[in-house]
C-alpha cells in the first residue's frame, strides 16, 4: 500500500474497522476495532493514487469501473463508515483545497440557461422510464416521502407527502395552480383529483412530460391537469397557488434571485407557494464532483441561509418553514433496497457499470442525509402576511379533510406506462 495513503487513512479513520487490501496483496486494518469488520480492495496501484489525490471524485469512478471493490459488508455500510469518520476527522490538506476550489468555481458548473438546463435535465430524467419503475413507488414520486409513523410503506409515505403539501397550499376547486418541475405528474394529478383545482405543470424532461400527459388522460383529468414541456421562466399568467417539489436543486445558486423573481411575478396577490427542496445544514459549498459529473449536472443543494437571503430580496414573505430531517434517508433506503432487488432488470436495460453507478448514487445520497446533515425544507411563501392562518393548526385539519376525500375518490397508486 502507498505509504502516504496508509498514513492519512490512519489519521482519518478513527473508529469502526475496515480492512483495506492493496493491489500488491498487502492488507491493513484501520479504525479502533469497534463494530463489524468491513473491507475494500484496490485492484491496481493507479487506483490507490487516484483515490488518494481526489477521493470525492475518484471513489465513485473507481467503484463504477470495478477498480475499488467491497470485500466485507456492503457498499452502503462502507460509505456510511467513511462518512461518519469524515464527520469527526480532517481530510488531507489537498482534499480541503479541492473543496475550496470547487466552491470558488461552482457557478461555472451551475450555469442553467434555458438550453443547458434542458440538456442537464435530460441527462438524468430522460433515462428509460422503466428504470424508475424498479425502485420508485407506483405513483413515481421521485422526491422525499413524508413518513408519519414508523413502519409506514413507501407508497403510504409518498401519499402523505402529497397530502401534507396540499394542506399547506390551502388549495381548493377555485384555484389555478402551477407545478414547477412536475415530474411524472403525481403531485399535479393529486391536486386536480383531490382538491378540484386546475393545475398546469411544467417540466424539461420529455420522458416525464409524455408520461404525465398520458396519466392525466387515462385518469380522465386532462381538462384539469395540463402538463407542458416548458421552462418555468417562459410561463405566463397569474396563479393562485404554486408548488415546486424537487426542482429547486436544479436551479443553481447564481439563479436563485431569478427563480424567486419569477415566483413573485407568477403568484397572485393573495396566492400561496410551497417550495419543497433538499438543503444542507452547514454553510454554502459546492456539489459533490462525482454527483455533478455523473448524476445531476448543473445541480446544487443549497444551505437554508442562501435560500432565505434570496427570498428576502424577492419581497416575498416566508409564512412557514418546516425541516424534514431523516425522511429522505428513509426514502433513499427504500429506493436502494428496491433497486438492488431488481438489479438484474436494470442491468438488462443498461450494463454492469451503470448499475454500480446507480448503487453508488443511492447509497451515497442516503449517507448524506443520515450522516452529513442534509435535510429537506418546505418553505411556504406569499405576497401578503394575512393569506394563511396565524397558527399551524390548519395543516392537520386540512390533512384530515384530504384523507376523507381520498377515501371517497381513491387515489390510484399504479402509474400507467
């Protein structure tokens, strides 16, 4: 094993235990001996150097290429082990410099003009739609679920998420609503079916648009749920309600002011907006380079301080904030387990390298919420302070009303292909 790597791994890996096998056949155990013994193996000496020089990028690439292999435990256990040790230790100086450099140039990677935004979205969301059927709930909710109680199924928790958001929107049949980043249409269809509102959804993904439109027609909701392949910046008109779930992470920090300016322009004077997005609990930073390169080009998870500062400049009022802490960790765990159970089907669609990439994405994302302090925030916005009740009691009341409507007009979970 490279002596420099052994030195820094010894400094970094303070607790737990992991056996690292080098390309030359030597092994060394790091940690304090507590917990189960985990293990990884580098298949060639170059892989050790690549990992040492830039672990944030190389770790995922080496795993994808089979040059970094898990020999004891599973991938998630190894990634959680590393994340927990990083949380209490200090990375080598050159790794910290990488982080500072990436933060300094983050706006270069996050430029999401209309052409680049469409290309970035297509790279992830226009994958074969059958891939998402392997691990999402039947309504194809590709965002954080809302687990109301332990042991709740993913389907139940995703329905609870939609219900929770609808309650905060204070939405009914009188309202015209805009869904910014409508995904496969589940949120918009829920609002149209359960509240009677007229919903317009926009997405940059051709695959999502086609499925959402077909689902609206199949459900007999085409007159109340209209999905368009359109950039939110090109939307015109005034909306009583605006919802955005899991789209804000694709805006980029430099465009936050532009985003909220458009929300202000589109929202009626007595309107309500609900923003549901991933956030980081620490200070502003940069997107993980592996995620940036392979999973979400142009994406960025903001700190709440960045978002609130931009909202203040937009002259919108923050009328409520809720932080969902471990809900996304549990969502990702369910996705990861479902994907692994049907991994062979994903391999038939793509190949082994793709499956390794997707495993690394799901496992690493789960550790970011379970260990690194990532969370989901729901921010309710308005142009006036008096358009929502002065206390939060109405949320539970409205959720109960929505449950009764769901029972009288059941929400079909099974999405049509």
